[in-house]
C-alpha cells in the first residue's frame, strides 16, 4: 500500500491517475450510456454543441451524436493503446533477452534487425503495413507494435547483459538448466522493471499513432475513432471547427494523463531506489 | 600573528529525507594568516563539512549556526577602504582543491580555458592575457608541455596531472587562503607525496594560508604547522604539529597515530621460512 | 581527423547491413501485397488473360521468389526503384521531385524545435524547481501530448481562417509566376504554419531533455568546483552546465529524424505540401505499394545519412569520443 502512497506524492501523478480513471470510465460506460451504433444518425446535421441537451456536443456532418462518438472513440484509443504497447513490450522483451543472453552471432543479427526497424520511420512502416494487409483493429495494433518494439528490446538487452554475469545465473547453469529456460525463467523477470518503465511512453505513442492512422483513413472503418472524427471535421473546418477540435482535446488530455501517470510511477520507484 | 579566520561554535546539520544529521557540533578555532593548518579526521568526522562551510559551499539545505569571522587584507590599490570587514570572494580570496581530480574539471572544456576563465573572472583579464597566465600557472605546478596541456582535455591527463591543473585553477586569481579538501586521497602514494610537495612550495612562494584536510595524519604532519583533530563533528585536539605527533593529549589522537604504519615500524610478521 | 575516419569506416559497414535488411523486408512486404504490378497495371489500362501472362513474363514476375529478389536488388543497385502505379512514372523521378520540399520542411522544423527547445530548456533548467521550471515542464508535457495533425488544423483555423494572416496550404501561391527573392519569400510564408506544427511537437522533447540534462549536470562535481572558483552563475549555466547537457540532445537529433519523417506525412497532408510525406499518403490512397516501398527505402537512407552526420557532429563536440582508438 505504501507504494501506492508514494505514487500519489506529486500532484502530477494524481492528475494523471484521475484523467486515466475518467478515460477508462468513458470507455467502459460507452455501450451503457450510448447503446446502439454510435455511427447511426441521431439528429439534424451540424448541430452546434450546448444547444440541445439530448445532443450535448452537437452533431457532425452526417448528423451523428458527437458525444456518443467521443465516448466510443475512447474505447478504440484505449484498446489500441494498451494492446499495441503490450505487444511491443512482449516482442521487445523476448528479442532483447534472446540477444543479450545468447550473445555472439545471434546477438549481432538480432541487433541489426533492430537497427533496421529503427531506421525506417515507424509511422511509415505502420502506414505500409496497414495499407497492404488491410485496415482492421488487429492490424492497426500489429502495425504500431512493429515500430514500437525496438525501444524495449534495447533496454531489455542492456539489462540482460548485466544480469547474466550474476551469481544466480551461473548457479542455474551449474544445475544444468537449459539455456532457454534460464533466459526466460531467471533472467527475463529480473530484466523487466526498466522495460516496463517505458510502458507509459509507448502507450502514449500508440494512442497518437492510431489517431494519425485513423486521420489518414487507415483506421478500422467499423469503429469510431477520434482521429477519424478529426478527419471528418476537416471538411467543415470553416463552419464547424468544434467537430475537429473536441476529439483533439480528448486526445491531448488522454495522452497527457498517460504521461503524468507514467511520471508518477517513475517518481515513486525512483524515491524507493534512493532510500535503499 | 593576526587571525585571518575565526570560527566560533560552528554547527552544521544536513537534511536527508526529512531527517536531520548533525555534521559539526560546535567547532571553534582560529586560523592565523600565513599559517598551515591541517584538519585531521576519519570519515564522518565533519572535516570536509568544515572546509565547505569556511568556503561557503555548503548546499542550501544545510542548516548553519555559529560564526565565521574573516579579517581579510584590504585590496592593494583599492580606491576605497571598506568600512566594514568584507566577506571573502570564492576564487579571489579562497582557492579550493577537491578530492577527486577527475570530477572537479569540466570534461568538455579544454584545460587552458578552465584555468583562464578563473583569471578572467577575477582579474579582469582579456582572453589572451588570461591564457598567458594559465600557461605560467601550468609551469608553476610543474606540468610538462604547457602549450600542449593548454589545449588538452581532462580525460587525456592522469589523476596526478589533473590535480595539478585543479591546483593551478584554484590559485589562478592569487587567493590568500588555499583549502585542500582531501586533495591527495584519490591519488597513488607516490603521486600524493609529489602533490604535497607542490602545495608546500606554492604556499610558501605566494605566502598563502593553507587549510589541509586529510584523514592521513602522517601526511599532514609533513606539511602543517598546526594540527586540528576532529571526531564525530567535534574538535578533539588542537596544537603544534610536533606536540601532537610526539605527545598527543587525547586518546583518539593516539589511536590515529598508532594506526599509521611507518617504514620504520617493527615488522608485524616474522617472515622466516614463510612465503606470502 | 583520424577520429572521424574511424567513425566513418565503422558506420559504413554497419549501415550497409541495416540497409540490406530494410531492402529484404521491403521486398517481403511487396510480395505480401495482394496482387502485383501487373494486376495494378491492368486495372488502369485493361487487358485480357493473354496480355497479363505476357506482361508477367516481360516484367519477370513469373519467376521464382529468389530470382525476383535478385532482380530487385540489381535494380536498386542501379538506383531504379521501379514504376509507380498511380503516376505511371519512374518512382525515382517522383521521389527526387518531392524530396527537397520535405528536406526544407524537416530542416526548418528541426531548427525550430532544437533551437527554441534547448533555449527554453536552459531557461527552465537554470533555476531547477522554480516557477518557470515547473510551468515549462508541465507545458511541454502538454505540448508533447498534442497530435501533430490536430495542431496543424488548429493553426489553420486560427491563423489562416480566422485571422487570415497566413495561407491555408500549399507550398507557394499557384500560378503567381514569382521568381527569385519574392518566390523565396512566398514559399517561406507558406511554410510558416507547417514548420510550426511539425516543430512545436518535437520542441517539447528537446525542452524536456535539456531540462533533465541540466538537472543532471548541476549535480556533477565540476559544477561545485566551478562555483568554488568563483565563476559567475551565468557563465556556469551557459559555458559549463548547458554545454554538457547539450550532448545527449545532439544524439537525439539523429534519433528524431526518423520520427520527424513520419510526422511529416500527416503535416504535409494537412497543409497540402507537395513533399515526400504527402506522396506516401497519396501512395496509400492509390494502393501504390511499389511507390510506398520506394519512399520507405528513401527514408531509411535519409535516416542513416542524418544519423551519420549527427554522429560526426557529436564527435566534434565531445572530445572524449573515439579518443582511445585515435591515440592507439
């Protein structure tokens, strides 16, 4: 429990946690508060916000309820953000551990592959991947993970390189444990903390990348996305700018919340390190 | 002999994670102008704290009580006589040499520049004159190839050479007081003796007052007129060097002397037939 | 000079490997795309089964995968990136046309983000914990959370639509026939908003890095030693602390180039700037996989070159780099 208290030390962490809680609530409550298809027509087109209380944020170009779209969009952003980050962390941790533990040629090859993935701009890679395979939620998650795994991989490898010299690893070798088993049962769990420290940054980047992909029309067409909403609002930018501005504000607040919460976690663990 | 510096009842406490740790618990002593005073103690004795307090380099979070009174000579050629005793200016009146030569120099700035900037700041010299002065100083501290050294960077020098540079920078503006805080502790034994010799020469040449802080009472004895012994933040003994070494009055001083093994001490082990 | 040569040699070998992996990866992606160049060609031009087979044979698409890979590599060696489906022109030509615009955009945005970002970072880091430090810290975090394309739209709404100070998009006024200095000025005006949008996002990054770097540098012992030598606070901040904190930022410049290329895709789309990024979006819209992969390859080369230049700059700034090898 003290760890939680440490996390809440800074006002930034509290703000971040609050924002994230709000976001999760929005995502979970969406089908309850706004049942039915959010992309269905709910009223007259281009109704301004704060005029009709059944349509608090107004309607878009086709008459869809903006508030409903906002809530449902939260689901997509959250789902993609978390899934892509989890995938990137998993792939990165595995690759990094293999490279760091095996050493030699395997390490060289894996590191060159990592270099290659870092050399190609991750957004272009995601663009190409979604364009070729086809836009759906799973593909978008995979596309983002393809660009994001390199960071965790390098961190994991660096950790493993220092861990593998330690006594308990030598001990496991003496017992006769298979190297792969040692790598994934002894070494990887201890290499995880710095890798997990990257998670908030990766989640934030994933949310932003998903928004950009949706903005360019590469999001899942069956789902409401904030990026898609912004793209739609672009056509009526002069007359109804709020259609593009509102989902953007939602994005900023969400990503900000992720960053702040992430920094709060880092602060909490950093304090612990300095005390010990 | 006029007292340059009067310390009365000096108390210093550090705040660490909410807890106050007392480093000095009421130390009083006087330093005469032109004398060489050694301050001896083990780790935790507060000797470095005393040095930093005298120089005014304690961190802002430190709590200081007591008095430090200065009687500085008026500036030669000053247009006005100060109406009240002035406070010492770091670099100009006090030169400070730190323990670790590797970390007291900026790694990305050339040696010459680091010495020259001190001369520029306090003596109002232009860069060209400041560099000339730096070269003279490098010669005074017996560094070979002063021209090359001016352009060199800290990582290209050995520990002893770096410490000579640090000393040169400390005396660049011609201070009246030189504080050497464990200036030899991070160096090899032979280099230690060289640096002590150098300090003795420079102090004599410039008529500086010397505060030599060390844990090595024997080393200090080769250099100092008087020795002050600190233990757990308190002044335990203070006297002429000869008297302290030959007839220590306090038990702690005796134990410090006993712990020192000189080459003229009787061998502890009889090596007849035994091979190490 | 020897330090630089050692770096060059080492980098060159590594980069070739990386490029090879990128090329093979691109080839695999090309293969994974449904339909091939002939299918795309037929869609726009029409033809029967016999024609399809003829074209397949002519273009070597009926051969084994390995042979096709070899052909692909051979073509690349001659800097032949193939033919674009949507534009029916050599890809190399199109890319070279669009490349300078993107380079200008990226270069200006980098200058803005790095210059202004580090300056503000120094300003914040000069007094850690002060009000301006915390303000800039939170502010930069909020800025970093802003999606680039959304910032672009907001800037358009405010400056182009409402205030009408700046043009909405494009790189220059169409058919104005301007030349020389007035043309440069025209392009510059058009670039203000896109450069701002692209630059402000990454400004936050450099600001935070500089701030963190300054906080780290303040803790270094040589800062205490500098104070002990009586140097003015201003000199310590600028000549010592900032100079040391700058080094990791220079490394970041190289790493950021890849991200900024990605960012230019959306920015160029929003502002209708005819650069490489916009070309990528057009390639996606037109399902022009060869063009898209050509852009990816070009980007990879660009990133490698930029990283290399940055490393050279870093070696110049940090006298400790390569020292052990150069003196050997």
